[in-house]
C-alpha cells in the first residue's frame, strides 16, 4: 500500500498552517451551538421569579439613572430628543456589544473544565454567546421600539430616516463581529497572561466615554470628533441614531473604517484563537 | 488483515515545570524570533525524560517522547503504566484536548473520548436537558440522542427524576445518568480513561459489560486503567508506558507482566535487593528466593499440579519470640491467590538473631497462568506487626499440562486461580 496516498479523516499535529480554519467542523457541531444557547438561556433564569423580565429591567433602570445623572445633573444635551429615548437608543446596541466582549473574553477560562475533557471546535462557544446575546438584543430592541413608537406618535421630536432602517441588520452584524473578535482576542491572550482580565470591565467602562452613548456627537468640539470616530463602535451607534431618531450622522467613511477594522481584527483574532485552542490546556 | 485506523508517529509532549507566566514572555519572544528567521524552536532540543525523582538543570520535561504505534480496526488496546508515565497525556492528545509538541497522529473514522463522565453537565438543568447537552458535547447528533433517549433513561434507571434539575440528584444517580449517555455513544473509536473507577462495584461491572459489548461489536477501543483485571478482561493488546516512552507494546499478558515487574524489580538471580520491601521495620529481611522442581533444578515454568520447592533466606536482626512466616502467590486479577503459613504445629516459632534457610514443598494446584510470590514475616507479640514484606518478587508460570504430559486440564484461567478436589457424588435420578 502506498502510504502517501492513504486517506485519513483526521490528522493531529502540533500546529496547523497559520491560515487554516476548520469551519467545516464548526458547521458539523451546529446542533451543539444551539443547545449551548438554550443552556445559557434556561440556566440563567432558573430559580428566578422575574425570569427574562430582568432583560427589560436592566436597560430601563440604567436609562433612568443616565437621564438623571447626565441629563438633569450634568445637563448634557440630547439633540432635542426626549432623554429616555436618547439614552435607551445608545444603550441597546452598546449593551449587546459589551455583553459579547465580556462573555467571550472568558471563553477559555470559564470553560476549561469542559475543554480539558472533550474536543469540539472551540469556536462553538463564542459563537453560541453571540447567538444567546442576540436573543437578549431582540427583547431589548422590542423595548426600544415600543418607547420609540410612543414618542413617535405622541410627540413631534423624532424624525426617523425610514429607508436607512433597512441597514439595521448590517449594524447588528458589525456589532456582533466586533464583540466577537475583541472577545476572543482577549480570551486567547488571557490563557497565558491574566493581566487582561483586569482590563475588561474597566476598559469597557472607559470605552463608553469615547462612544456617543451619553452625549450626542454634535455636543463634541470638532477636534474631539475624529478621536471618537477612531473608536469603530462610534459610527455604528451614530448610524443607529440616524436611522431611528433622525439625529446623529450617517458617515460612509466612518462606517467603512469600522468595517475594515472589523475585518482585520476578525482575521487576526481567529488566527490567534486557533493557535491558542491547541495549547491553552497547558498554560491555563 | 484489518486496516490501520490510527497511526501515531513520533509523538512528543513537552511541559514546562514551575510557574507558567513568569519568564515565559521572554522565552515566547525568543521562540518567536527563532521561528521568524526560519530556525528551529530553541526549546525543543532540551528537556529531560520524565523521571520525577531525578534532579536536573532544565525546567522542561518530556511527558511523552518518541511514541510510535499503530492501531488496527477492532483492536482493544490497554495503556498501562505507573502514575506519571504519560497515559493520560497520550489520551488527551488522541482526544484533541491538548496538542502534541512534535509528531503527528492520523486517524480514520470518528473518535469519541470519555476522559470523564458527565462533562458539561449543568447543575440547574434537568436530567432531560443534560442528556441533550452532554450528548451534543460528546459529539452525538440530536437525532441520535432522540433515538437513544429511552434506552439512556432505562440504563440510568432515573425515569422518575428526568425532569428534576441534576443538582438535586444523589451522586450515584448523577454518575449513572452521565455514564448512560456515554454508553450510548456510537463512534468508530472509543477512548476511555479511568472514569470507570467511579461508582460502586455493581456500576463498575455494568460499565465494563457495556465496554465489552462495544469490543464484541468490533469497535476499536483505547483504554487506560490501573486495574490489571479490567485491562486483561477487555484488551487484546497492551502498551506499557514508562517515564513517557513505550517500554512494551505487545499482547496484553506481556504488557501486564512487564508492568508488574516494573512496579517491583524482580530478583532474577535469586538475590532480593535491599530496597524492594513494600513494608519493613528493619528487624528482619528476606535475602534470597529460589524455586526448584523436585529434581533440584531451578525453574520458572511449572506444569499444572506439579509440586515445587520454595527456598527462601531470611536474615533476622533481633530475637523474635513469636513469629509467623507466610509465603503467598498472587495472580494478576487478585492480590493473593494462595497462602501457606509456617505455624509449627499451631504455635508460632521463635527466631534468634541470625540467618535462616527456609525450604517448603508446595503444590498449590494453581490453574495455568502467571503468579508472583509474596513473602512476609510478622511478629505476633502484642497486637502483631509486620517485620518485612516483599511483593511479587519472583514470578512462576504454570502451563496447562500435567507433569506426565497428559493434557487433562486445558484449563482456562477465567475459572479462577485454583482447583481443589472435592468429594463428588453423582446419581442418576430419572
């Protein structure tokens, strides 16, 4: 038998080629992905009285507090948008983004007991986090849409760009992509150097202040705007406000920059994740 | 000839001793710099064999080195060795939980590994939800789980509790459910670690039975265990690992025999080394062991039902008034199969300081197989305690013919380890 032509289903090697990604096996394990989503969702609300109602309570309370602190106390403008709607619009996508980062950034550490015992494509876990957070996003979007409809009908303060709302799914995908790649980048690095775990919560908090969440872009002096737009999330939040509230900016250049940022980051974090998934059990 | 479905080539696994983190950034950069210039990883050439007792300058060890073997379809391979020999590491590499440092493994077919039962069980989820979760983690499809669902509940025997969160389960129910899921895996290659050692004897027997079924169906199984009885029962081939390298690769009995010798150095020339006692308080010491047939020749192989003479030398270092000496034989399955005690007409003997030559003629009627000698001397004063105990110090092999070569007992060892005569009565009643 000619050994070189023998067909093997699987080859276990120290490292694959750096660009090699096994998306086929991720697809094979798609059922596991949805079972993990179900697990996250079911397990989270077991033994709670309010259950998924917490998904509504959280943004409502945060919005109220922001309205008081940033609106009444600090008197930051909202581009004439009712305060509740303004803060809620900023927080909805932002919450999705930060949830994805913070959950994904502990992929390896939190799952080491499973990863240490059985193989499945490790990417399934961060992908399942994207999906289960997506369910939360849908519920929180329903909250946002009802508040939005209320103000749209009863007041004359909101002027949506309806055609642009068609782009909303693209914005969500970009947010998902950024949350995913930043998250797995951090989780890959923390397997060896734990320093980054300290940075996650703290960094997300800081990042919020260079994102137009609690202030409108128009409230910023011209020279700061470029800095804020260097944050790839800013243009997405701005675009979201542009389509639903009519304020904010729709900047193709900024959106293009965010997209490019997303592609490059995803590329690198996938490569790093791939390398780490083979070795992390030895270093974690 | 059946086809090769796993080929392991030059597998090695290197570990760093001490803390990961401190100083590793510098060596990472150094390694990256070598790789970037197309040079070899500077840390691969160093590193010691994994002998935990040896001191050495390097803080890198090879948990596995130069591992080569092939597994054919339908083979049941046992991997045995002392703690730290690399058994679990090779299983983890085969299960793709950790990557090898060097080498490659090629596989045909679907692998399922069982390094632990109940991986990923979530305490808040119900039994039903956990069956799906655990099954999916182990690589079963939803359809497979669904079609096996009733069988799984049945095997676990937890029908009533299936919609209760598993955190409310007793630990026995938990383990039974976990194993039930694993038992219904249907891979081409099954990798099993010592997980089966959890649970009570009944459960273990059930697990072994299930694994035996798998092997009967022609499935390829790789099995790691410290239980030689289980390995012998299940496997047809064994690999003995020693300090991360393959010491023996062959039929299961060879592997087990070698393992038990590895555990205790055998007295080949009859002289028992100083430091092999399993227990000693220094007051007495067995020095020499020899087995002779009745003609006076030293032998290692005996026929079934052939008497032999055991010669032992015992050095006594203080006077002992009230001693008992016993010599035992043990097979792989049981620690002891047979014991003969020197009790001097129901009275214990008194030993004076000096060297004794003990000779005893035995015919323990052991069934064919391989047996190791255990020698012990005890002081029975007060509560009684052991003065010296050496285990499996020498082996004899019993072969299945009688001395006059009439093949009256082609006996199978699985009938036990010993045969005794009884007073039989057989009457035809109808």
